[in-house]
C-alpha cells in the first residue's frame, strides 16, 4: 500500500520563526489534506491541496503531485501553532475515499 | 466543528459492558467514518458508511459494529468493551467519492475501559 512519511518528526521553534514541514508519499494519489491537531486534540482542516499552492494567512501549502510530495509552510510562528501536523493522502475508491495518514510532525512553539 | 457532534465526549466504562458512541452531522454529507487514534498508531479507520444502511469495515473493525439509519447519524457500538479499546474515537464526514471532498473531523470521544 501507499506509504506516507513526514519530516521532521519533531520541531521546536522560537515564536516568530518560520518552518517547513514535508510530506512524501510513495504512489499516485487523488488528493491530499493537511490537518492540525491542537493540544486539546481537535483535528482541524488546514488545506485540501491535490496540486499547486494555497495560502491561508501565515500558512501556505504546496503539493507537487508528479514528484509525490507536499510542503506546509508556517511563517511568523505563534504559540497557538503548537500541536501535531498531519498530512493525509486520499485515494478515491468506489464506495469511499480511502485516507492514509502520515505519522505527523509534532511542533512546539515557545515564547 | 463544521456541523459534526460526537457524544459522549468522555466515557469511562468497565470491561465487558456495551458502549455506543454517536456521531451526528448537519451537513447532509453522504460519507461518514469512524477512526480511532492511539499513540504510535496514528489514525486508523474502524468502519465507514457510504449511505443510509450502507456500511463497511475499515482496517481495525474487530470488536466494533456500526449502524446508520439516518443520513445524519452514525453510531459506533462496542458490544463488549475491552481494555484494548481504550482510545480516542473520531468521527469524520465527507461529501462523496471522486469529487473535491474535504474530510472533516468531529471533536473526538475519549473512551476509557477499565
């Protein structure tokens, strides 16, 4: 099956710093999502990004499907950015969308 | 949480007792999913539904059953809870296969089986 890898596994940033999180996947996929799991456990959609680049405030994401990777950029990090960031690849099946999650990148932003 | 409500949010129960978790959506989405999240295992699919009364197994379905009698409700039942089912359970919804669907999660239900 498809393998999804994320790097780095852990990241500690000073508030205000920028970072890049990477997601690699081993085969073609139909779509890709980025999620943020905050310290309270909520899973929040960040981006739905099969290809190209999207931006939302201080966050942006780029997916290069042909090279099987996606990047999540966090600029001017804030303590509220702390948590775990998951990428999830989506494969369309007949009766459902199969979603395979990466292991996550744990981000801690310190004041 | 984008029209998804999970209940209960926290439950402590004893081994051998039945437990039902409820997922309710107001988005009229066709697809509903139950995941469990455990340290070291990430998110794993338990069961999913692609319509009323249409359900199927995911990768970790043993010990769980589901039902969907209405579009808006998807129930996850542990017939006889075991300690290995202590976990955080997430419900998710999406609009349908093959399109620009976004998988959206509920707030989670933390289950502890003693």
